[in-house]
């Protein structure tokens, strides 16, 4: 009986130890379940955050694409701008050349006008001189005609004598 009591006491102690272990394991299970729940909530939160971040990544990728397109357009605009600047420079050089030619032409025209004025004065002087010579010629022609008439009359009168 003592052995049975001892055995019972031993079984009771084992039962108590087992009960304590069960309690500890239950507590561990409860802790693990709470940790699991916490981890599941964290996973849910992280999944949601991941979805938000993926959406943000898509927006950023779209933005990057738009910025790349804008950069390409800017590069094209830069190229066009450089081309237009070269063209403007060429046109400015052509305008300067045309301006020089215009100044030269204006100077030549001015010189031509001066020469034309000089020649007009010469022509007027020559015309005046011609008019004088014509007037003298007409006077001389009248005198010549009168002298011929006088000579003819003289001849007639001499032949009558």
C-alpha cells in the first residue's frame, strides 16, 4: 500500500507536472495564437501597404515615362532650337550682306544722281549754247539771204546799166 501510495503520489506529481505543462503549453499556444494573429494582421497590413506601394510605383513609373518623353521632346526642341538659331544666324548674315549691298547701291545711286545732275547741267548749257548758235545761224542766214538779195539786185542793176 505504501507502494501504491507512493505510486499514487508519484502519479499525482506527474499529473500535476503534466497539468502544469499543459497550462504552460496552453499559455504558449495562446501566446503563439496571439503572435500568429498579430503576424496575420501585420501580413494584411503589409499586403495592403504593398498594394498601395505598387500603385505608387505604377504612378512613379508612369511619371518617369512622362518625364522621359518630356526629356526626349526637350532634346528635340533643343535640336530644333539649335537649328533655328543657326538659321537665324545665317539670315542675320544674309541681312547684313543685303544691308551692305543696299548701302553700296544707295551710294552708287547717289553718285549717279550727282553725275546725272552734272550732266543735266551740261546738257542745259549745251542746249543753251546750241540755242545761241541756232539763233546766230538764223541771224547769219537772214543776213546771207539779204546779202544775196542785195547781190542779186546789184547784178540786176549792173546788167541793166
